């Protein structure tokens, strides 16, 4: 009888071990599935982010070009104003020099 109890105990232990192995297998498969899903989600996320950046760049480029042209135009106007100011200063200096050379009354 002792052997029969041992055999019954062994059968119970084997059944319990089998149940644990099946549970472990389900858990491992769920982890793999979740890892794959997360990887695909990340790839899709980055594709969306890069796509938005690409489309934004395409739509913003004309405005950036106009802004750059406006800046260059402003810079050119400032340079012309500086040249004009320098010319006016030289003219006034020449007038002052000419006035100093006039005989005093």
C-alpha cells in the first residue's frame, strides 16, 4: 500500500508540474506577443513622428524662404541707409570745412 500511495503522490506531483509548465508556457508566449506588439507600436510611432516632420518641413519651407528674403531685403536696406548716412556725414564735413575757409567779416 505504501507504494500505491507513493505512485498516487507521484501522479499528483507530475500533474501539478505539468500544470505549472503549461502556465509558464502561456506566460512566456504572452510576454513575446507583448514585446512584438510594443516593437511594432514603436516603429509606427516613429514613422508617424518622422512623417509629420517631413510634411511640416514641406509646408513650412516656402514661408521660411519668404522670411529669409525679407531679412536679406531688410539687411540690404540697412546697408543702403548706412551708406547714405556716411555720404551725408561726408557732405556735412565738406560744408563745415568750406565754411571754415571763408574769410571772416
